[in-house]
């Protein structure tokens, strides 16, 4: 073979290639795997210009890909105060009071990651924060990113004085007198206020995005299925980063298709497909068939404890199905956010109505489904995309907001990762960052510690590698270490298959490689 650019040796190589599951050395050339073998083969691969890296017994796996993430959008959402540590209202009020004291003239207080459980069962309302803000406008995003809390000053700035009507299921929550409480549910309502928050210049946002992607690479991630393309200059940001160096992660972007999308909008979404840089590509479309359990907008077969959750995010669910069919005919795979049992069923029905498809359509989240649904994923060829660490927002005694709303029966069939795998479904794992942390080591560990729904160690690794490749229709390019495949590799200080889950969560990341480029070492 021609001389390799890079050789990794002295390793335990888990290839996920059935023909050769283990090796000790890998040769890389022109961004691809050139050869897989043993230490004795290295002398045949190397030349004067070859970089040889002795990994001293570390484990090489196919590059870890986050199956559901929002790095571009999230880099803007996750600004201001990280409120994820506020376990109650006292902690929230203290954090906001300090931020308000530091705010300059004309500045806003922004925050993210606020847990619904911090309200202790009380309604989400500005009444509990206005007095400590001292008139400073504030917009606080709850951890699900489908709801937010706006202060009185923020509502006034946006001209919100009562209910609003939207083309999607969204709500400006009002009290019995018709006055806005500050609770904004779903994107259309949140954007009424978010549009007023000062936005950093493009150069600052590009630097922030690059720093985030570098931090992700440091946890072993080599790629991500990005479930948005909202920013009007997102592709320019990515192009700008690549103009100055290497994009640290390989990103596959999915622009949104919302309920007010018309035929021209669908044509525009189709036209975006295939736009690409060296390490990014537009490759799919994201739908929402429902919202979240905590926000009362998950589409359920039966109402939650507040009588909510009986409607689709699309006022006309059949319009959603027609849009999926139009994209399928154009060769565009879809990814549908579906959390409630009715939402998951309708998304599966939409694929079944296609009468067969060559595409890999996906359903994201799948938080609660009855026994008759898991087998349909495999039968229809629909990928299940799940985030095991989302279960961290629930409690064993079911006193959390998610469990209370659903009740014991539905809470008892939550995040059925193992049932879906056992039913033969492709199961891709991810974080949904900034909803939960992006570290794949923690997520693979959490997936192995979920009682009846626990995945085996090989299943968890496959969820970030071979199944992620299947979900993207890239199984001939990615997800295993074999000649001709992309040189996207993760090197850990221990074996993710043999190590106990708690040790995997803290495993050292020795090296991360994307397209033959070392992006973390």
C-alpha cells in the first residue's frame, strides 16, 4: 500500500467490523482508513513523512457521533446564567438578583437550563422573580428549550399584554384575568421576547461556536447530527471556521419544517439538501409533531394530570404527514420530534402511509410509548433517536413534574431504549445539548444503568458509532474502522466495552481524529 500519513499503533482497536472486530494498529491516508492490522504491519505502512503515534494500550473506536445535538443554535441559547444548579426558588432568586446587580444600562438578564422542578409544583410565573430583578428585563429558558419565563419588563418591551394566536401550538400563558404570567410555551411564543435580546456580532458567535466544538471534541466526539438550522447565518459561521482551519466535528444539519410551511418553503428545504463544506453537510429535515411533557404540549393518547397534552404541535396533523411524503418523494430523510405516545404513533403512521421507502426516517426522543409501538420501528425501518440522560430530570419516587403529569402507568414505560433494541430497531444515542450535557462517555454510561431498559456495553457503543452511521445512511462510510472508511476515530484510556459504566463516564480521552486531522490530543 502507499505510504500512510498517520499510523496509530500499540492500541486495542475495536473496529465494529464483523470481518475483523479487533486489531492493534491503523493506517490513515488522505482522511480515510488505509489499513487495519497488527504491530508487525506498521513497517510496511510507514515512510519518511509518516506520523506514528504509539497509544500505549489505549482503545481506539470508530468516532463517537452525537445522534441529536444543537451546537449552532445552542451556542446562542446557552448564554447568560447557567440555571441548571438552581434546585428551588430561593436559589433561582439569588442567582437572578446577583445578575441584575451586575447588568449595565440597557442590558438583559438571560439564563438557561432552568428545571421545572425548581418551582416545587407551583405555576411557572414571573411573580416569583420580578421583585429581585429591579426592572431589568429577563428571559430565562427552561431546560427543555420549549418554554421560557419572561419578566414583566421583558413582556412590556415585547408589547405582550394578553393571549396571542399562533400557526403552531404555542401559548402566551395568562392568568384568570387574562394577564400574561411570563410563561411562554413553544418557539413562536418565546420568539416574541427572544427577538429583542441583543445578539452578539458574528465574529463573537463564531468564536463561541468553535470553542464549543473544541470542548465537544475533547470528550471524544467526532460528529453530530444537528437538529436545527435556524440561524440566518449558521452556514456562514461554519464556512468561516473552515476558512481558518478544521471544523472539529463532522456535522449533519437538519433545517426545521414548521406547521406554517407551504409548498414554496418545502421546495426551499429540498434545495438546501447537499449544501456542504469539508466537515458539514445539510442532510435531512426536522419536524416537531409535539412539544414536551413538562410544558403540557406532548401529544398524548390521554390528557395529563392538568388536562393538557391532547393536541398535535401541527394544528392539522395530516398536513404534517403530507409534508413528510413530499420530502420522501424528493429523497429527503426526515427526523420528527415526538415525545408523547400519540405523537410517536402518528409519526410512525406517516412513514407507514408512504407504502415503503428507501430512506431512513427517524423519530427523536420517544419518551413514553405503549407495548404495541417498539416493534413498528424495526418493521418500518424507522430509526429511534434517544437521549438516556434526559431521564435524570425524573425522580425514583415520581414526584418530579414529568412523572406527575403522566401518572404511574405512562411514567413506567419511559425511554424504552432496550425494548427498541430488542425489537430490532436502529437506536442512535445522543445528548440533545444544551438540554443535557454532550459528553458521550456519561451518556453511554447512563444508558447501561437504566434497570430493565439498560443497554449492554456493546449496544451503547453502537448507539454512538455503527447505529449513528445507519441513521444517517452512511454505513458505507462511517461507524466502523475498515479500509476506505472515514478516519474519524476516538481514543479512550480504557475499553468502553469492558470497563464498568462508572469508570467509562470518567475515561481519559487520549485522542480525537476527524477526517485524519487530530482535533484533540
